[in-house]
C-alpha cells in the first residue's frame, strides 16, 4: 500500500500536527460526518438489484445519500419508507435518459446531470445486452436483451447555455431538489465549473481519473483524465476568485478510501465525498475486474440469478465502514478501537479486523494492487497498542470446548481473541511445515507464470496434496496442483488424483 500511496498526489502530502490539538468535543461528530458521504453513480444494471438496494438502505439509515446511476429506479423503491427504505436520494440524468420520467424526477433529493465519468472521460456508457434483463429493461423503458448505449455528449447540450436550460427544466420538474452537475477532473475544469455555477447548479461533482468502474475500457481507465486532487483544487480556487464558491457544494469522487483521503479532499475544497469501490468491497467485492462480463463471482456486478444468490452484503457492513472512516477523520481512536473489539461474530470480523492477505491475492496483482480497506484498522490497532488500550481479556468461566487455530498471524490472533471472549480453550499453532495458506500458494504460482523471476512459488510437484475447503478457492488449488505435475495421492475410498476435504468433521 505504500507504493500505491506514493503514486498519488495526495500520497506526497502529510499533516503538520499541532502541539495542542483541538478538543474532540469541538470536532464535527462522526454521525454528522457520514452525512457528507454519498455513493457513486452505479446503476441498476451495472450492479445487481441486491447490491444496489443494500447501498440505498445503508445510506438512508445514516442520513447519507445513494445514487441511482444512469439506469433509473423502480417506482416501488422510491415509494418505500421506514427501516427498509430502498430509495436512492440522488437520481441521475445521463445522456441516454434511461429511466427518466416525471415521477422519477419528482422523487429525488438531488438531480444529477452526468456530463462525463472520471474513469472514461469523453466516452459514453454501455450496458451489454446480456445484462439487460426483463426488470432492467422495464426500469430503463427499453427492450430485454438489447444492449444500451449512452452517447458521449448530451445531444441537447452543446453549450453552457444548453446546460443552463436543462438545469432550469429539472428545477421546474422538482423545485425542492438540489441540481447537481458531474464533471471530470481535467485542465480548465475550474472555468467549466464557473459556468455551471452561473447556470444555477447548486452542487458540482469533480470525478478523478482513477474512478473505480471495472466495466470501462482499459485504455480509458489508464490514459484519460486527471487526479481529483487537481480538479477539486482548481475548481475551488476559480469559484472563489469569481465569488461563486458560496453558491455551490463541491464533491470529490474517485478512489477515496481512507480518512486521510477524506481530509485531503476537504483541505483542497471538497464539502462532500463520493465513495463507490470501497462500499462495494465491504459487501464482498473481490476486485476481479470483469464487471462487464456478467460473471461477478460474489453477485455484485452481475445479473445472473445463480451468481446473485452468492451476494452476502448487508447494510450494516457499509454502515460500519463509513462510521470507521468518519471516526478516522475526527481521530477519535478510542471509539474506533472499541468498535473493532465489539465485533462479536466470526462472520463480522473476517477480513475486517485482521489484515488478511487474501485481498491482494484475489486479483493476483495482474493489473494493479487490490484495494484494501484493512489499512484503516491497522492504523487504529497500532495506535491503540501504543496508548495501552488493548489489554488481556480473561473470561470468568470456560466452556470446556477446545479449539485449535492453525496460524499465529493477524488472522489467527484475531480469531483467537474472539473465541477467547466466548470462553473457549485455545491452542494456537504457529508455522507448521507443509501447511500453506491457499492464497499464498495460488498467488506465488500465478506471479511465476507471469514472468516474475524473483518469486519462489510453493510447488506441489512430487508431493501429496490435500486441499481443505471447497468453493472457488479450493477448485483453484486443485487445478493449480494438477498443472504442477504432483504425485498421485489415493486410498481405497479416494481414488482421485488429489484429496479434497470440504468439511472436516469432529
């Protein structure tokens, strides 16, 4: 993550601390900070209905805003209310006008005009036909199975005056809505933003070049646009010089993941923060970078009914992340460490409490390092140890149940801590010869195949192989072992080339 940090403009900056910091009671509380967050414009179609509604529920519960994206919204959703409120507060109007109806516009808190997208400035949107299901076609008022394309420009906007006319029309459609315009970070975006402000827009989004969509063309992702740091700073300064800054709210958007990123954005002039990739990761995204193929293995960026069944995200996962982000901004570390320690179930802390290496291995580091939210927890826990807040927690009673944990790294220690809290007797085993973590096995072999001569892969050649655990990872281990020409392992019961134990009985 250090290399990723120093490859960004904000990574070159650091904070100058004061000897007498502001009292925490004078800092904006986390409950208010989270209201400045909004999800990025991810449409129903680009992601599944399960993922889309989970984001909406999470943001509605904390007073933040979710975005429909350019695909419209089913009327049943924006008419819902209560704890299961699935309504997206921000409703986007893009060049294709998909799903835009008078009712859709009337049920919005914000109406966002998408002029461009940070990950692919100058390009339009595209939803392949195999993703256009009956429900999506109904929402977008199109035909199932037919691909949908949003043109690069709005065909009714060829000047700043045309944009001002659309802003006026949207304000007439919903006088109570805040009109937002989404721009991309580029040279001269400050001048464009000034025209947008003069056109009576009330909110401006500056989207950075590293926006996290996995469905854009690789050339667009890597070679177009500028960092949001430049765009936000220029926009803020130009608006201020022209006495327009007080007219608009400025939002930064594009791979913002940590409290450090949020504070830098605020210092450069952002009032609000857009988050997309990070909330998806909290819901299970493994950054496979194949969002456009409809084969997302965790049921997020797919419309396949079978793959959607694998979606395991919950609104609480997103809420926990956003509050930890807000706590990091306010630097109330004591509250943060208590939040981490109070995670009770293994399903809650797996991949969140401990810096497990699986996040980096899941995409094998082929294109770029994976996004890792774990660094926030690492910083919090390190600070808590330094302050002496973490102390042994010895339960008053023991259940008599014995649990052996293989591995004494962060994952093993995190699991041991939680099991100790429920009064189990623990045996913590460190390094055991011949036992490997699946991701280490797969990642090292993949890097070797990609030509990295500095990697010493774990080889299954001439060894007996037992794979503990099924699913995609277990199948990958079996296939990799077969490719490495290992020795056959067989018994009277198992006559296959390799032994796979999906579940180990007591």
